[in-house]
């Protein structure tokens, strides 16, 4: 029997769910692998009481989100986090880099409660254990399919761990650091074939900080290349502002 | 060996002629640096290049290649053919030809690799003389000279090239595609002068006396920890190295899960998982140990097997390493006990 899959969105722009619909060539193949019980973006139904795989997009920003995650963890045998928001806190976590309450007030007005139990934006892993990860902003649909099929087959999560420079070299890109421009590739989790650098933009770290990153050494590299060593830390804020709580 | 002389202004004819029967790969400019890429217009070929971002190994052992396709239902192999078009690699420097000879020891030896072999057999190599760059140190290993492994080697003599044909095929393509003449005594004298000047120009000094002994004596040196602190574990050094041959193999299923591909990708000994084995054991758990074993393999392990170090001094790692770790400063640090 095909596993029952629920796709649940928290705080995000739903871009990763859109990416799944973007894979026209393979969408039917992928849908054929599962019994899609609930897809927040593409259906008007309600989250069912039972399903096997929870696919979570978005950061945790309210108590409702946290509750939904606990329920999903209890219900599903497998939890897959997709996208930067879910995995590192992503862009939503940027809100926590200064006085969060003050920022909230600027956007929504003082004393206005638009969400019950709002909290500092945080990754899914700060609330529940995550079994599989599809990092990136947005996700690469092909990677989503690979991870989903690994989950369905019961293979272990195989999220790449190493920094990005190696794959960037294979694309024969001229290094941004050598041109005196800040790039996060040297500390960012690989697996995206260095698409941004290949297209002429430095890496912004959307796949999260590599668990093998040598951050003190990377700061020294920045200094050596004539950049401010702390620029590295500032650049992290875009996608990795909640780096202290990423599990 | 046959020798011919080609007027410099006639050289584009060779590229044009070869293009009628081969895919011609040559150094071309990319964002202010150089890459080996297919060329059609001989005007794109840049024989004044210093070095390329990736070495020529990618044309024999690509960064990613499909080894076979398979069907899931019955585990049947559907396709493991190696297709290799006739190709000419044009404009290789001596270091890169020497590097291919070192790769051959691994890929065409006891466990010959059919994918590498097939491409190697289908590819002609045309070398060209070079001049020292800021980062190369080929003279340290004597790899700025190449005696075999090429079909034709072109030595730049100002207005003409002295063409050494190492293979019959090499002499044939010259005779077929470019106007050339036999060598005169004056050409030979000029050749002798040019190659001596060339060797004199390489003056990078690194003391490699009894290097394996030095490595053994310094096995527990704290300098490895210092390099470990600098290393980013990014693997850039291995990717750009013309003699790094380690790879990983993965099976990937197609989205319909009915068939899949077995893929080979370049790997790096600087990645933590490189030496991870079952049960979570890892023989190279620390950055320091990974940097150390990179050098032990290159300057000791390979040497003990093939009587050459696994380095040709091309200097690509020196350019690519964000942290500035390279064989020259590692060897110097071992000698002085100080990381510069």
C-alpha cells in the first residue's frame, strides 16, 4: 500500500511546495509513489487524523505551529523537513536578529495579537525530531524526489555534509573570494552543484551551515582576501540567523 | 621520434583540420582564467594560458559519470556501454601530460578501468611548452619535462614550433592537417637553446631531499594540527588536482523508481565521510589527520608503489585552497617546524 503523505506548511512563502508542482516531467511519477492525503497548497481538504509521512515546510513562529508539529510527529512514522525555513529557520529567523518584539510592533502595530503564542522563528528540529531533510531556498525538486523515495524505501537520510567549494570547482567557476567578494560556499552545506555561483552570484548559505564547516578558519580566509572577517557572520543572518538552535 | 617544424602562423590550420575528424579540446579563456573546452574556431585557443581551472583528467575521468543503468524489478543491467568520441586534447603543458601518466598507473594497471581506458584510447594528446607561473613548482619534481605520453609536443621557438612526434599517429596528423617541414641543424641548435632557457626559467626552490624519511620523522609533528586548524575541509584541492583519482559510487533511482543509474563522482580525502566505515568508525576523524594523510599518500604512499610522487607541481591546489595550504608550504613547514 502506498504511504499516506501529508504536506504541511508553517511560516514560509510556500515556495518549496510550489517547487514540487514545478516538476511537470516527473510529478505524476512522484504522485504515483504515494497516497497524497493532504497538500495544504494544492487542496482545500483538511489534515486527516492518520497519515504515514509528514512533509513539513516553513519555520515555527507560533505555539500553534509547535502544536501542529508535535501532533504530526505523533501521527506520522516519518517526518521530512523541506526548505531553509523548516531546516534552519531560514528567512523568518532573520526577524530574531534584533529586538523581535519591537520589529513585530513596526510591522503589525503595538499590542496587536495576530497570532496566538508567537515566538522567535525557529527550525522544525527545535520542536520535534526530523528524519529526513531537503535543504535549500527553494528546494530542488529532484532532491525532494530522491529524499522522498529514500524515506519510502526506509533508507537513511543522506543529506550532504561537506562544504560547497569542491562541487563549485567541478563547475570551473572562478572563485568569488579570489575576486575579493564575499561568498559563503566555503562553509555552506553542499549538494546544489553551486548553482548560484555558476550563474554569477555568490553563495548566500541557503542550504545551511555545513556541519564540517571550519568557521574560525573561514574568517581568517576572509581577512586574507581583504574582507572583514565578521562579514561572514553577518551574511549568515540571511538564512542561518537561528544557527544557535539548529539541531 | 619524428621531428617537424611548423610556422607559428600555420598552427590554426592544425586545429581546423583536426576539427574535421575529432572533437578538439583546448585551453580557452573563462572569466579571466582558463578552462579546457571544446573549440571550433582556432581563434579561441589560448596557448598563452598559465594553467586551467580543472586539469585535463576530467576528459578521461569526469567529475560525474554514469557507469550503468539498471532495472529495479529484476536487477538487470540495461546499459553499461562506454561511449567515447575521437578527441584531441590540444595544448597540454608538460605537468599535465606527466599527471596523466601518473593517473594511467592507477586506471590502466592491474584493475583496468574500462571507462577511463576507452576515453584514453580514443584521445590524442598534443602538448605545448609553457613558462613558469606564480604558483607552479614542477621543476621540483622534474615534471616540467615530458618524454612520452603525448602524440605531438610543440616547443615554442618564437616564429615557429619544433614539433616532436612521439607516435606515428602524431606524425600523420601533422602531415595531413598542417604545412610543415623537416628539421634543419639550425632548428635543432635553436631547440637546444630554447629548452635550456626554459628549464632555467623554473627556479622555484623546495628541498625535497629524502622527503619520505622527513614525513615519517614528522608523523606526530604539531604542524599537522596547525594545518588542521587552517583547513576548511572543502575538498577544493582534490577537485583541481590533476593526479587525485579517488571517487565515490552512488545508485540513484529515477523518479518512477523502476530504473536507476549507478553514478561515479570525484571524492576527496578531506571530506569527513571519506574514511567512515560501518559502525560509525572513522579512521580520519580530525581535519589534521585528513590533511596529513593527503600528503602521506601523495609524497609517500604512491611513491612506495610507483616510484614517483603523486604530484606534478602544477600549482592548481595552491590557487584553489582558500586557506593557502599547498605542497610547498607543507614541505617547508615540515623542515622548519613552522607554518608560514
